[in-house]
């Protein structure tokens, strides 16, 4: 790599590429309980071993990587939406070689958050590290599916309740009809008996 003056603080292609390569080589460390500040300090030391004129501070390195990672995520999400995987972004292959093999088209937030959160807010090393989880897109998809499924279940339950009430109404109506028919039948039987008695009386008179 070409030497540059230490006060030449420009993020050239070579410097970004060096940052990406060294940072990605430490990717697995961010899933451990090691402090983020310790990992990033090691990253900066490794960068300086390869380029002792590298002029950027730890915060500047982290901010640059945050921007690069954000660009990768946007391209990956866009390609997943459009179905086009081709991209001309100069660092896509390096990033995708590490993040593209994962189940989601985006970088898991827990890894990104762990690697890029301000180091001054870091908890002690004894604190448990976040366990690997599904990416935000996968989590959102699962949440949406669960919500839709719950909506369908709620709709079916509502329809079932309506059908049950309708059935109960129909049953009640039929029962009422049967009751009325029975009453009519009893009345007819009573009329018939009365008529028979009248006929018997008339026959006796004759």
C-alpha cells in the first residue's frame, strides 16, 4: 500500500478495503463476551501493522465501517426485492462473502449493534452477550405472519360465532313452529272429539 502523510485523512479505496478486510476477519469475535472496545482496538492495531500511516481514530474507523455496512445492507435488500443480484459497488464481494452466506439478506442486528455501539456505554465483560438470533427482516416476517394468522383465527372465530348464533336462531324458530303445529293438532283432536259426541247425541235422539 502506498504511503500517505499522516495528516492526509481521506478514506481512499485502499483504506476502506483494508478496514473491511481486517474488520471482517474479526467478525466471529463480536459473537463472544469480549468487550467491543477491546475488539475494535485490536482491529485498529492490525490495520496499523499493515499500514502504519493509517491516520484515523477508533471512532472514525467505527463510523466509516457503519456507513459501509449500511451501504451493503441497502444493496442486499434492494437485490432481494428486485431479484437482481448484480451490483457495481466496489466492496460488495468482500462484505457478501461474510454476510451473504447467512440465512437472511441483511446483516443480523445483534451483531451490528454489538460491533458498532459506542464503546463508552459498554457493560462489563461479565455481562452475558446477546445470543445469536434471527435477522430483523426474518423476525419482522415471522411477526407479520403471526399477526396475519391471528387475524385469520380471529375472523374464523367471529364467523363461527355468527354461524352458531344463526343456527341457534333457526333451531329456536323450528322448535316454535313444531310447538304451534302440536297445539293445532291438539285443537283438531279436541274438535274431532266434540264433533263425534255431537253425532252420538244426534243418533240417540233419532
